[in-house]
C-alpha cells in the first residue's frame, strides 16, 4: 500500500501533473489526493521516493478535471498533452468500454500518450458486485486486445520509481498510452479536502434569426477562416467538417480529428485549459449529441479562451444523411444551462459572422449554434498529412505561443 502523496510526487517528478477521469471507489484516495492538492507545484509535502532531486517536482501546478464519461476524459487528456502537459487518466474498469473508442481511434492514430490508471473491480476470487464479474475477468485481456501495454499498479513505495520509469520509457518509445491496473487497497484511504465548484454566473444569449436558405458548411468555414487569425488553435470534429476545413486551408494551427466521434469538444477543453491562445472547436450535431455531457464539463471549468461552434445540418452526413435529433434541441439554451457565458444561434452567413464577432468579445466559454444545409463540397478529399504529423505540428504551434512558465490554464 502507498499513499496518494507518494504516487503524486513520483509521477510529478516525471512530469505528470494533469489528471482527469471518472471516480471509482478504488480510486478514491488517489483522486482525493490530487483534488486536495490541486494547484500545488512544490514538493507536495513528501519525500521523492524515486531518488530524483526536489527541483524535478517543481513546475506546473497539479490539475484535475472531472469528466462526465471515460471517453471524454481520454479526449481531454489528449488536448492537454497537445498543449504540453503529461497526463494521467483514471477510471473504473467498467468504464473501459467507454474509453475503447478514443484510445483506439484518437490516441492510436495521433500517437498521443497518456498514463491510464484503471481499477480492477470484479477481480476473480474477490467478492464484488455482480455487474463487475465479466469485466473483472477480461480487464487485462481487453487492454491487450486494444494494444495498450499494462502493468500492475505499483503499490509499494520502492516500486513506484521503476514502474513509472518503465511506463515513461514505453510511452516515449511508442507515443501511445500505458496502463496501470489498480487493485482495492493499493492506495491508502484519504479524505477529500477541496472546495466545491462555484456556481457559474448566468450567461447571455443573442440570436440572429433565420434569413433565407441555410448556408453550406463549406461557406460557413470559409467565413470562419476569413474572421480568425493565425494565433487561434482550431480543433475540427471527425467527418466532413475536418475534411472541408483541410481542403479550404491547411494550417499548422488546425487539428483534424479522424475518429473519436464526440471527442473534439473534450480535446478542445484540454487545449484551452493549458494555453493562452484562443481556441475554437468546430463541432457537429451528431458528435455533440454523442458527448453532450462535455457541455457541462466545459461550463464548469469555464475556459475564458474557448469558442464552441456547432455546425448543425440535422443529419449524419458522412454515413448517408440519416437524421439526427438536433431539430428538437436548442443547443444555445443547453450551453447556457451548463454554464457557458455566451450562446447564440443563427442560420445565415451574416448571422454567423455577427455571432462570431459577438462571441469573440463576450465572456467565454461561448457557443455558436449554426443551422446549415446538409451536403458537402464536391470531390471532397481527405487530409494528406498523417494524424501523427498533424498532432505534432499542432503541438509545436501551441508551444510557440506558450510563455516560458504557465499555470493551470486560461480560465475566467
């Protein structure tokens, strides 16, 4: 058994200072430990059992972002890594299913590492709830199947340094996640000593009513490109939004998600919390609906540099035009209810421009819900730059904007 302080200090000595995840009772001591020390950047009140100098423990402040789903946590961590953080994702093994999609379609193609700590509920021979029985039998097999290397969680102080060094070496070599599987009692119980999240102040809404035929997605993207600048980081959702953006203008400040549907807003949040740059996420109605909980996480974390543009054509355009349920959803109202500080809806190019200019000047996070026409550009191609290369040039772009020392991120 180890203490939360011992793990946090040893991980921080190796640069891991950004945590995100979904709670599990086995993880309670570790999550409570990070939450209670969030903002700490010194020696974390403990000896460095890895034998590294105390100076190695100093740097960015500890950050924990609670996610609404395991897949969301993986996407948030991916964005934080792009913005220069070394990350830890924590979840219960029952949530591994929710994380499989981004681990395999986001981290793998983009070669984005994270230290993944999953619990072992339902461990054979240990009494547990019936819902954990199947996952308890297959946790290690599932990690192996999705090609995530793994090891037992280091539950002794003397094992921490070597285990974390092994994990770091493997992630450096492959650019992929590495998992620790935690058993009950691996970390000593710890009480939570953290203030609750404050209620966000009410946001403001401004709408531009529909005027004439709805614009195409390409037309909105062209207008967006004309309005934005070369300091704005842009995260484009999977599907035709990213493909059209690449076709119109390929810039190092763009990252085009090719998988992990619904994960673009989480990735953008991870970026926004860790860069001074303006950040824009180009989302779709199907993707937003798939990870609607991310709206709440964005509203709670309140990054003051994030604009969320939702391009809503009412269909799953990449798969044949099947209807989504977005026609009955007031996304601007949802965003405001989740804590966004500005939200607007529009359905024309001029309306979009007015909404974007207003969002750029308003308190953020901000959402612009744009109702557009179905369909896409003729002879639409795909990005010719590989995902791993796109990720690294995007990371280099963000690094070029980052001051010499930053805190936990840009928040309002």
